[in-house]
C-alpha cells in the first residue's frame, strides 16, 4: 500500500477532519504522515497519526494560540486579510521546509488542504497529489460566489457580474500569497499560477461539503467530488459536562468555534436574545474566553469553556453557530436547524448554503442585535419548515459515509487500487 503525506492548515476545523481522513486511510492499510507545526503535534499524535514537524523556527510552540487570539479580535474583510497574511507566511515556510520533509518520509503522494500550498511541493518532487477542501470548494464559476461571500448563487446577469467582481476582489486580496508561491514555482521551473484554482489537483478535488448542501448549479468540474462530514467521534477528547443541569426545556446550543470566538458582545447578545424564550441555552466558548469573564448573563444560561458538542447537538432543538463547516455539518447530520452568525473567512459562504437549503436563518454580524436575533431564533424554533429542511439534509448526509467515499476517490485518483491488487 502507499505512504501518503498531508499538508494541513493548523486550525481545529482543518486538523480534526484531516486526522479523521488519515485514520480511515490507515484502516485500508495505507500509512499517513501529517506535516505540521509544533502546536498541532499533540493533537495529531493523539489521533494515532504519524507526525513530522516543520517550521520550528517560524512557529515555535504557542505561536498558533497567539495568532488565533488576534484573529478573534477581527471582523469581516479584516479577518480575511489577516488570514491571507497568515497563509502567506505558512506558505513560505512550507515551500522552504516541505520538500526535504517529504523526501525524508519517502512519501508516494500528497493530500493537500486547499488552504495550503503543498501542491507546488508535489509538482516540484514529481509526485501526485489530491486537493482536500475543508470549506466550500474553490470553484471558478461565476454562477457561484467566491467561498468567502454570503451571496446566493444564480444564473442571471446581475449575479454573474457580482460574482466576477467578487473573484477579482478575492484575487487582489490573495495576490501576496500567489506572488510568493509563483516566485518559488519559477525558481523550480514550474509554470506560475494565474488564478487560485490553478493550485488545485487535476486528479481530484475532494470537498467535505456534501452535494446536498451545495448550491443547485449544474456543470461543476468533473474532478470535483462532494463527499460528506469527516467525523471520527473516537478521536474527540472526552469533555466533562454536568448533564444534571439540563432541565428538560428545548435545548439551544451556541458556539462560535475555536478561532473567532473572543466575541464577548455576541455571546451576551445571544444570551439576551434567548432569555425570554421557553428554552435552555448552553454556550460553549471554545477556549477563547473564561466563563467568569462574561459574568452573570440574562436567562442564566449554562456557559462552559469547552462542551461535548456532538452529544449536545444530538439533544438540541436549535444550534446558533458562526457557520464553521464542521459545526454546520454536525448539526445537520442530526437534523438540527441553525441560526448562523458568520464572522469571516469561509463562514459567510457556508451560511449562504444553509439559507439556500431552508435549514436556517442568517443574521450578519454587522446587523446583529438582541431583537433581530430573538426573532430569528424564535422563527427557527416555531416554524417546522426549518427542521423539515434540516431533516431532509440529515437523510442525505447519513446516506453517505463521507470518509469512506473520500478514501475511495483518493485511491482511484492516485492509482492505489492497482497497487493493492498488485500487492495481493
């Protein structure tokens, strides 16, 4: 079987699904090594996956936590601009350290996070690679908005023009990344990228986003494969929670993820908006804040630093979320509708897809207040159409083993099926 390497953006929403995919591939007899910075080593090894440290001088232990703290203080395009600068610095490190690390591990092929630039390393070394999208996949199609915008899709002239302008803006903001990568590509004798999708694998682009949650647009690239949630419950750390505090009322679970979760005002607004409802609110701070810092909140919600999210979502009537793809998929896999408050990066694009499918309401961060959020929460709780839509998506998601489908695609794209037959 094959020895596979993986380059992955060092965030929880990327590391968790990548390690889940690695574990599934290892169950098939392959070996997987994740290349990453010091702060991701413990999480990868705890999942039972091999790890090769790179970028030790650039990213000593503790660096990612500080970057995440700074990211949590930003909004909108400032969030995306900060992320672009972060990806650029990571790309510089990967292009410098990656080739030697891949050679040292005797890697046959690479799995490359679309938020990463490992594809250039694969081309430089002459080995195949597959692109993995842990956010809405990069698609250069003017019927679909760029992944970071919360617009609907469409085939009319106005939508297509707006989307083309969005792609231009995105290209301009991301230009520093591609300028850096193209300098290295030219040095290695590789053709420069002319647009973002040039960095994707020609063999296969695998999206964790299920087809059921994608915009209804025909004629997408033939090598783009929508799969489903990459969830491995066994790799989640055990989190203590006092289940006796649940009082039997309908449960609302609120989380803003682990990156942009330093939003004290939003947590207070969520508490105030839910305080007059016949429901019990649980707020997970995702490690970004101490519960004591929020003090006494209206309605006396349960506030915890971390929560057993999978277990709580199973009991929830509604999830209030930043629209991170993993939380959205985990909620819809249980048929739970959403109120989305996208904070930046890919979250507006995820939220737009939830709204397009009728499985929730989007409240933009710039328009959030207690009254508007309360109306949205009450509407999703009271109107059965949102739960019906969520349950429709649940059936679609549960009908597909996302990890198994992704592993099948990877083996086929990389010709590993033939290797398996030869090995037998």
